[in-house]
C-alpha cells in the first residue's frame, strides 16, 4: 500500500466515522467503524473528489460490484488500482 494514498483514505474514513485517523486500522470493517449507508456514500464522494477518480459503486447494492468495501485495507487497495489506471487491473 502506498503510504500517501493510505493516509488520505484513513483520514476520509475517520472523518466520516467521527474518529481520529490513528484509530482506523486496515483490518477494520465499515460496521466496526459504525459507518451507515449515508456515511459510506459520503466516503465514496470524498474519495472521488480527493483522488479525481470515479468509483464503480452502487449505493443500492454496496457489496456487489468491482469496488471492494469489505475492509479499510480493501478500500485502500481498490483506490490504488483506480489511481493506477487500467493497466493495474490487468496485473
């Protein structure tokens, strides 16, 4: 994981979960963080704005699709793939 990307994502998630970034661990799930569906959508918007990417996310079926939200670490890896572009998806 790229530290700069991870730090920004941890900050975004912490803000939505009303926590300090140091309290957010890569193995935590959104349920453990107490993020509801509105917090999840706000987090997705903040990630898109921060990184200039379009997150393939369906708010009606958040666990279905290409963007893994199973844990904080999975979100970081998914954003790194988006930032890297199509060539990363083939790796």
